[in-house]
């Protein structure tokens, strides 16, 4: 399941940001040139895809250094959702 989540998050980010280069969990968001508005739009796509909700504190782009950081929070939100069923 974790690989699916990582692959889907990366695919959504690449689609939202119109990226053509290969990226991985270790890829820096700064290198990708992601801007705040793009990031929020991306998180909305992630919320819709995984049926999760980000808290306001999760919306700050500066809280994330790599794609892996985003994947970690998505996995955490999915776990929390499953535990609260």
C-alpha cells in the first residue's frame, strides 16, 4: 500500500506542477520550484484522491523539504482515517 501511496502522490505532483523530470521521495521541493498556490492546489488533489483532510498547519509549504515529507503526512492521514473507522 505504501508504494501505491508514494507513486500516486508523485504522479499527482508531477501532473499538478507540469513536471517532466524524474522525481523520487528524496527530491527537494525547492529544486522543483513549487510555489505556494501550486502546493495548495496539489494538496486539494491529494485530499480528493485519498479522501483525507489536511489541517491548516499542514498547508504551509515551508514545512516540507522533500516529496517524501509529503508522502509521510499523507500516509499518516490515511492511517488516522483507518483507525477512526
